[in-house]
C-alpha cells in the first residue's frame, strides 16, 4: 500500500513540474531563511547563559529623578554598595564590584619588553568575582589568583599577544596608568577568552586591593562608576531583595535619600537579571554595546511570516488545482478507497514535497551561512552539523510544514462526491475561492507591511548618519593620549602640538578628556550661587583653548577660553541644555554668573560662566542631547580624566601625514603606541547594531516578498490555464491583448487594495513603536505607505500580466479546437 502511495505521489509531482518546483523552491527558501534567523535569534538569547550561577546573578542599576523628572538610568553604582549589601541582606550570598579602568584615565598601556599596547578591557574586580562568574583557567589557581595587589589575570588571547607560546604564568608586565604612574604586575593566571555571547569580555583582571587604600572605597557613596553584581540565595525572588533597598540606603545615607530634604532628588536601585542585560538594557555606562530585544523578536516574527507565506503558497496552489484531481479522487472512491486513505495519499505528497524542500533548504543554509556570519557580525555555527539545535529546528519546521500545508488541501480534495465528479459537475467551492483570496490578501498585506518597515529602517539610519550634529567631525584624526608619561608631560604636549602644526596638512590640534561619540563618565553637581539647594548633575568635558574652535561649536553667548585671560582658570563654558537645567532665562543671562561646582565631602568651588555654546549631540541620535560643562584641562585636578588629541587635517596626502605624525609621536612620547582613528568612523560605529539589524531586516523582507511573488506567479499561471478557452473566445470576438490582460489582472488589483486597508494601520503602529527607541527620528511620511503599495501593485501586475499576455498571444484555434 505504501509503495502505491509513493508511486502515485511521485508521478503527481512529476506531472505538475512547474507547480512542484514553485512549491519546493518557496518552501526551501522559507525554511533556509527561517533557520538562519533562528540561529541568529538563538545566539542573541544565549548571552551569559554559560555562567553556572547565571540564573541567580543580578546587576544593580540606579535610576534617579529630580522633582519627578527622570535624570538618568545608570548601569553603575557607588563602591560602598556591594559590601553593604553583603553585610545587611541575608538573601545576598555574594557581592562583587567591577570597575573599568576608563574612570581613571583614557586607556592604560600594558608593556612587555619593547611591546606596548593601549588596552581598554582591563577590569578591577573583587575576589568574589571569580566565585560568582564562570571562568575556565588554563593556568593558575582561581582560588588564589587575585590574592596579591600586584596580581593580574590574562585572557588566553592576551597571553598569546604578549608572550607567544610561552607559559605566561609568573611573567611580569608593566602597567602604565598615566599620571597615576606605572607599576609591575605579575601574571597569576590565564583564563579562556569569554565567549562572544557575554555582555562583557575582560582581557585583564586586576584585584581590588591594587587600588589605594586611602580611597576608602568600602565607605564611598559618592563615586558612581562601579558595577555591582550580586548572587542571590537559591529560591530568592528579586522583588523581595529590591523591597529592602530603600531601608538599606536610609541606614547608610540618612537624609541624603529623603526626597523632601534633598531638593526633590530621588535615587532608586533595581535588580537586572544577568541574562537579560544584553537584550534589555540600554543604560548609561554599559560595558559593551548591547543588543536590542525588540529587534530580535521582530526578526522572529519575520521568520514566522516567511514560512507562513511559503505554506500559504502550497495551500493556494494545491486547493486551486484540486478540481484537476477530482476525477482521480472519484474513481478511487468508486473502487473502494475511503476518505482516510485519500487524506493519507495527499499528506504523503506533502511529505515528499516538504522533504525535498528541507533537503534543498539545508543546502541553501550551508551555502549562505558564511555570508550571513559576515552580514550579522555574529560568530554563528560554522556548519549545520555542528549545531544539534539546528537539526531540531529543521525537523520541527519540516513536520510542521508537512501537516500545516498538506492537511487542508487533503481535506478539501477528499471531500469530493464520486457521482458528482464522474458526471463532470465539480466546481471550485465558494468557500475555497474566498479562502484563496483571503490568503493572497494576507500575503500582499504582509509584503506591504515589510516594505514599509524596510523603508522606515533605511530612512532612519540615513537620517542619523547624515543629520547635522552641531559639531564638525570631518577630516578629524584622533590620537589616544600617552599613558607612559612623567612630570614633563604638559611641556611635551605643547611641543607635540607645535610640531604637528608645522605640517602643512595639519590645520588644528586640540586635547580633551572626551571626543564626540563617546559617553562622558565624569560628572559633578552644579547649582546657581543664589540657589545652592537645587543641585543638578552635569557631565564634564575637560578641554584646551583649541577644542571648541576645532569642532566649530557655535557660541550662543560669551566667548571661548583664551590664554590672554588668567581668570579662565576658574571659568567654565556650558552648553544650552545645561543652562536650561540650571534655570537661567537665556544664554546671555548666564554670562558672568557664578555657579557652584560640588566636588563631594562638602567641598565646593565657585566657577564663573564665560560662555554658552549651542548644544550638540555628544552621542548618537538615539540619545537625547545631554547637559555639558567644559573646563580647562590643565587646571583640573582630575588624573582620571581621559585624554584624546583631535587633529583636523587635509587628507589629500594622508599616508605621508600619518608617517610624519608617527615619527614626532615616537620621538616626543617614547614607549607610547601611536593609536589613531578617524572620528567619523568612530562616531558612526555607534550605529553598528542598528545597521546590522537594518541589513538583516531588509534581506529577509526581500525574501518574504520573493516567496509571495512565487506563489502569485503560480496562482496566475493556474488562473490563466483555467481560463484559456475564455481567452480564446474573447479573441475570436475581437478583444485585444491589452483588454484581456486588464480583465484578468483586475481581480488581483482588488486584492492588493484590500490588503492595503489591513496593512497600513498595522504597519503604522509597528514603525511608530520602533521609532520610539530614537530620541531623534524621522517623520512618518505618507510616502512610506504609498510607495510600497505602488511597488506591490507593480509586482502583482507584472507577474499576472506576463502569464496573461502569454496566454492571450496564443492562437485561439488551439484553445477552441475541441469545442
């Protein structure tokens, strides 16, 4: 019996080669696209799952408000929090602090022999770090690895970078920390590189005991640059712990946490599950650029729609051709076949067709995977066989496709009555016709919505990359400031500046603690002298006199820093957002006013406002414009402030210019790497995740539309075949080809117009939700909806018209010869 089923199924697939090919190709592309998306989604959802205690580890985030207005959402907290949590809350099994070296300087230099490199993944950690997080050690003892202040742990890649094939254990590196000096460190262990699906990836780990003891960090509640992680006891609900935070803060900070006594300021601590950080955290001072949970689930929905469209193609074509097989069904019923046997027959055909599609999809997957890895920038599995989860996905998709796409056509065909069939009175049922039309409308509606989304993503990305930021980033070379330095550094810097300017291609040189595109991690509280209780947190950028002119910042009032005014030592420049925050009525009203700069521990400094510049986007256009204050770097007691040299140059002779700058650098700052990049590239790197999402979204939207067009092509082919005699009669009666094409196309045009009524509201809601993620976003234009509609209409017309035109060009005698 099975052999007969297989024989009949195989013959039917071969008899209808075009329709079989359309179905197999559509299903294969749909399954391959779905598998690619599922692999990408699985990777994004797997972040930090390799930590053995990951389900019980949480990061503390801090949100702050001023008079009900949210000021910040920060991934960092104060260093005293971790020991307080461990001491006060029995639910906290362990607590650890992690601090990046960036709060202390730009990037430190690690040196071994004649090798020296800037390193930006150096983290200072508590001993509990190694007990909470899962690190695999290649060399060293994890229980004693950070016992001494001079200890340092290296990742395997860093051990290879500095020591090659030698065992790095016990070897010495020199750790240069800028103004903080240098110190030798001993390699106490080498750990395996953390996987790519980790929300932070340390290259070096340094013990907390290496920090100066006089900093008294265990009691410091006024330095919010420390990441705090806690491990909760098994079975502990995070809400229970969060509810205890206010009382803990009250105990340690007293009236500081009293909103009424603290000028309306309120801070709140929250727990973030470790595994949710990558996709659902977009806070100030994130360790790495995180993903986007909304985008991941949107891609999952697209994967579902791609498959659904492919299955709809199969259902549409199978039910449309059901009348062609009615006689076969009638004869089989007459000779004794039951309905169940006929359903099995058609399900077996669906099984074979889906099996062929599954085999082709795996081939397509293997071929496309290397390109997709580059496309997404993710280290996905290198082959299908290396990932058992992929086999599980493929089997589920194959079985689901077999049942979902084959069951309804089998039910429809098996319901034919043999007497009606053999008398030739079988016609497509009204219900079946309406179902096919409904499914085609669904395909069109999905296609239109995807094109709307694609255009929106493309326009938003272009808007962010081309928008006027308020500063000029063009032709700006950035050098990382030297970390190997001595007391003569300021004199050397002035000399380097003068030497660089002698190069005819160099136009300007400036120094600053931060550059555009970089998150500012240094901030203080400020208030007007007349209202010292109303303090506002504002980020600080330390600069020299040439910084604002180099970036062509526009002054709203006042002037720039100048060496002609010794009083500028105590002068500051605000941006417009900071002036608004402090309550000045206008930029002009702020000039000459004294504001109070609070350094903590009741230490306040009076500063005079000498200028106000127009606010610019310090970071990407996803973020709001932030308040900023600028102060002269050479007069600030801030050894932790970063340092970057901005060089505006003519890029016509770039290789020669870089070589001369490198030579001057090596001569003036020996031992420091010449680490450079262009600011435009650096700034646009903030959009890397968005650009990758945009590319992936556009690719799979195009595939979904292509699969829908395949189905439309097949349906149009079937429709014109069914109406061949009608076309012949019309031609005999004098109808021209264009009128016949229009007649047969109008049904599909009506379906497109109906699809618009469904897709436009849903598409509008979807893109509105997505654009909410961006502080600066495009306006939703009617053309975002009109263009996709016209495009889908054009595709439908071309697809249908091509088939109709072919049928209409045939000699009507061929169509009517048997009438």
